[in-house]
């Protein structure tokens, strides 16, 4: 085992040396970075503030709701200030960062009632739109679409206050849980319903109106990313007007593409030009080639 | 900091006010709701009961398997009764709810051997069907398809006993872990194999036979959900007969659509009409447009 | 409650009986199996070794980086030896297994600097390729593509040393977190960029060059798996040469299919034959059928 220890020591030394190459990945000052775990924990608590009756804080009772809620909010604000300070301190003095973080955190928390009002419309839209929804409780408890949308609405609030990095960590957390990737920079109206959801991508500069319904595998994306960083900030993703339904697997691409209000986009449609309002745009079904086969398991041809 | 405290207090007050609007999201009595975390924990323990050797309860040894198993089962039954009572108490008295929950929990647990028998056929199907599977151990340890199917089989057992909300929380947990969304109401035969799996959707009224094989991105869905809640309970999703293989990205839609036994559905096929048995249905490949380009990186045209 | 206890006892007995049928799922000796939770924990720690500054070990400071790193590495090596011993002991004596595990663990850890060098190129590629990336920090913190690629690179290192089961548990963990399914047997060059990622499948015998860029929903897969286990080890998945970009939803299938260097594969292309180098291969867009409709919500036809 002595030789094992020696080998380990050589190993450690060689890795320590490897950290001294000055690359991005060699940054070791984790205490100068935001704390991803703390941000995810805060996101979960923010969801509890939005839907107070749907997660378990066993001591929560209506007659001391004020105390519980106070504690929960104070906890969230504390961590929010902490994390915003960390992401701001690269561009300003620590004291200024902290002061700014306090202002931003309060400004964000004041948006919560407006975010909750939106959340209720999203619940309503899910219940109205999904025959498989047995109750609104079921939707709030377990619909991944509602989860991803609510996390997006919270992250978007921070994004609008120009808080860096944290909003994206929040939406990537939701992406990981749901397979729904909504960039915090997107703009999305009320009564938004996502069904199933896995594989949905909604890009940074997408604009979505009210009463829009989207199914699994839909991409609202850019036409090409060959420009890379030179495209930063430019509108690269589509605009979806009010009351549009987009069925599974459709791709709508490009910053100048507009889907007019009350239109329906069929499954798997590939769209790079605008669609007028009150229009059903269906991808012509690819003809199927049917071939009877001598069936190995079945043994008969029918 | 005094002013910070005052601001926090105003914030808390405004949020408390926001909870008094009587909307769905304003329900704050979490102790009258099922406990999602407890249900997920119970699901993980049920999986350990199905595959006892594949997760780590370090004290588990064959000579006291009975004690360990007893403890595990008692724990699961205890939580099951607890959670079923919670979801039933909206529609009946607490005492009746508890009594019913006890009966339902035992009735469910008695199905476990039958569910385990199905699980073994699913393991066999995965090993037979996947050249990348190095061993059955590897399948039981890490195949997301088997995970999602087994959670579905457990949830379906509860669903058949008319237990509300809990089955969907279980399958949405599996959806979150695997990207595979199987509604607990679906009916699925033995030897079911899902490969890769991300993006699969299997709707509530789908019926799937034995020896069926499904790849990533497949949707077994409804034709339109414009009817919303008015479609509740109606068969909206397809029937897949025995020995059918459905390749990646195919969509099969509609409650009257039947895929006959021993048929093969090609990748990306979009199917809204029935396909006879012993038939290969392939979407005609979309012709490719190939264009040589002056290659920026390569600099030569070939 | 007495009768409940009796019923529970009958239940336990019937389940114990069910474990004695000698099926794969009846194996109950979990202590002879690797420990999935320990392997996932080890994977998270390996990621911390690759990107030391991006996760939170609050005590980590530059002036005692050596101590922290030593502890982290020793911990990882300890668990690695433990788990490799467990997966090897089916095919060799326990002592030989342990000795082999020690050698393999050290051999693997010595690859870490090379894996880190690759990881830095992946970070560079993501930043260069994505206009939505605000900083390299954001990429390392929260891009699921980088997460899945890095876990793959680590798992691939173990796979090359012929360690069974563990590499697949690692990549399936990443699959679960990201929706990106990269088999540890695949071969992937430097500067690899995956954007969004959900629904990507990269099969066991895929070969990918340098500077390749892949979007969500792309499958690099086999043409048919009807051969099942008889196809084990045969090259069934495509080869992607340097500087290729593959847009969302494209499927490239077959072991003899080669995408030549500097080529671009368009969204949703379905490719089963080779594509020459410096070529743009675009699936001809499926024509859209546009139909004005009497709009229920809007009430006007435009």
C-alpha cells in the first residue's frame, strides 16, 4: 500500500501542475463564483412561494402562514442577495455589488404577485387544453410544462433586471428536470400551455403572445448560428402571436418569422417564413410506402 | 439594515395579501395534499422491491432477506396508506378514506408478483433487442427505458384501483428522470422494450400488445386536443398490436388508428390511419439536396 | 390493526416466495453488485476535479488547493477501486479483482490531464458557436451539452480500460440529467459542441472527428437492430469527419455512412448514405399546405 500512496502523491502533483496552465477550466476560486446548488435550492423555494399549498413544509398552517411565509421569503431574499453579489463582484466593488444586489433582490421579489397572476393563467390554460388532466391539482403537482414555464417566468424576472448567469442556471435546472429548454431572455404572454414538453427549445429572442399552446419536440430557434458570438443580441428567433397552437415536432426558425394570431402549425412542420393569421399550416404528409413482408414471427402473409 | 427589514416586511405583507384571492394557486393547506416527495421516495422503494439486488441497502443479506424485505414492504405500505388517504379525503370522510386506503394499498401490493413477472419479460426483451447491451445487469442498472416501464407498471396498478393523482406523480417522476412520458392509464403488454427513450410520449388511452419495441422520439398520441376537457375518457390514442417495432421519431396518432401485429413502422413516419399486420410502413425519404460549397475552413472544393 | 398485520405478513411471505424463482430480477445479493449511487457521486466528484472552480466546496482555497485536491482525488480513487473490484469479481478471484482495480484506477486517473485538455477545447467551441452564451462561466456552469460531453469523456476513459458496467452507469446518469445519450464506447474528437441537446443519441460505434457541432434531437444510430445480440461489436453507427455541423432533428444511420469533413447536415435530414466533404445536405422542405380557416376565437377571415 506504500507504493499505492506514492503513486497517489505523484498523481496529485501532476494534477496540481495541470491547474497552473491559466485556462478557463483552471480557475479554482470557487468562492468567487455563484453557488449552483444554492441557486437551485432558491428556485425550489421560489416555486413554493408561487404555489404555497403544493409542496410540503409540514409546519405550514393557515393560522401561522405569515410566520412561515416570512421565513421562506427572508431565506430566499438572503440567498438571492448572496448570489447576485457573487455574480456582480467581477464588474464592481464588493460593497457596491452587495448594495446593488439588495436593490435587485427586492425589485425582483416585488414582481412575485405579477408572476403568480401569470402562473394562474398557465394553470387554467393547461386544464382547458388537456383532456388527460384530471384536476388542476394534478397539473400543479406534476405537469413538467407548468414547472418549466414557472421557472422561466421567475428567471425572466431576474433577467429583465440584468442579473447575469443566475437566470440561465435556473432555466437550465428546469431543462434538466423537464427536457424543456426556455431561454430566460424569451418573452412569453399569459395562458401559456406546454404539453408533455420533452425536447422543446425556445430561443433567447423568441416573442410569444397570449394563449399559445406548444407540444413536445417543438423548436423556436435560429436559422443558422454560423455567425457565433457576432450574432449576440440580434433577434434570431421567431415571433408567435396570440392564440397560436404548435403541434409536436414542428420547427419555426428565424428572427423575422412571424406566426399570425389564431393560426395552427401542424406536427413536424418546418417553417422559416411567416404564416398569416387564422391559418392552418400543415406539412404535407410524407407518403408512406407500405410493403407486405414475409413475417418471421407470424409466418403468414396477409 | 433597518430599512431592509422594513422593506422585507412590506414585501411579506403584500405577498400574504396576494394569497387571499381565492385562486387555485392560492390554496395553502399543503397538509391536505399528497406529499410529492414521499410519493417519489415510495416509488424508489417499490423499484427496490421489484429488483431487490440492484440497489444498495448495505445491510441486505440473503440470510435475513425476510427481515429486510418486511421492513421495506411495511415502510412502503405505511406511506401508501398515508398518501392514498390524503388524495381520497376530498371526496369522503377521513375515516372512510383511511379504511379505503388500507384496502387499496393491500390490493396493490398483491399485484407486485404479477408486475415482477412482467418486469422480467421487459428485461429479456431489452437484452434480446439491443446489440449494445453487455449484460442483463447493465440493463437493470441503467436502462432508462426499463426504469420508465417499471414505474409505469407500478403506477398503472394503482390507476386500475382508481387511486387519483398518485399514479401520475409516479409516471411524471419517471418522465423527469428519463424523458419518457407514459400515462399511467395506458395499457401495455409483456416484453416491452424502449431503447434510448428520450422524447417518447404514450398517451392515456393507448393500447400496446406484447413484444413491442419503441425507439426515442416516438409519439403515440391524439389527433387534436382542440376538444379539451370535453374529450375526457374517450379513446384518443392508437392501438399497437403484438410484435410491432416503431423506429425513432415516428408519430402514430388517433384513437381509431391500429398498427397490425408484426408490422414495422419506419423512422419519422407520420401515421394517422391504420396499418395492416405484417407490413413495413416507411415514410418515403425526403430527397436530399446536396450542394458543394466553397468551404471556409477547408478552402478547397471537391 | 391485528388483521392488517396478518395481511402484511401474508404479503411479505408471498413476495419472499416470489424471489425464489431464479430469474435475473430475483438476484438479491446487492453487495455483489456495483453501487449506482456511489458511482454517480464519484462522477460528480470527477467533474469537480475537471472544473475545480465551478462547484462549491466552501473550504477550497488556493493556498491549500493541494490538500483539498489530494482529499478529493484520494476519495475518488478509493471509490473507483471499490466499484471496479465489484464489477470484476464475477470474472476473477476477489484478490486479483482488487489488484486489477487498483491498476485500472490509477491508469484512469493519469488520463485526467488529457481529458481536461479536451474539456477546455469543448468550452472554447461552445463559446465560439453559441450567440446566446454570455460567458464561458455560463457554459461551464450550466450548459447540459458540456456536462454530457465531459461525463462521456470520463466514462470513455474507463471504457477503454475495459471496465464493465461503470462507464454506462456514468453516461446514463448524464443522459438522465441532460436528455443526451452518448454511449461510452463512441469515439469523439476535440472541440465538440452540443447545443440544447435534449433527444440526442450517439451510438456505441460512432466515430466523430474534431470541431463537430450537433443540435438537439440528432440521432447517430444504427440502421436496424433486428440482429439483436448477433450484431454486438460490429460497427453499426456512422462516422462524422472534422468540422461537420449537424442541425436539429437530423438522423444519420448506419456503420458505413460517412459524413465528409466541413459538411453541413440540415435540420431533420434523414441520411443513410455517405455525404462527401464540403457539402451542404439539406432535406428538401416538405411543402406546407396553408389553409385559411374560419377562426373560432378571432371571428374574421383574413
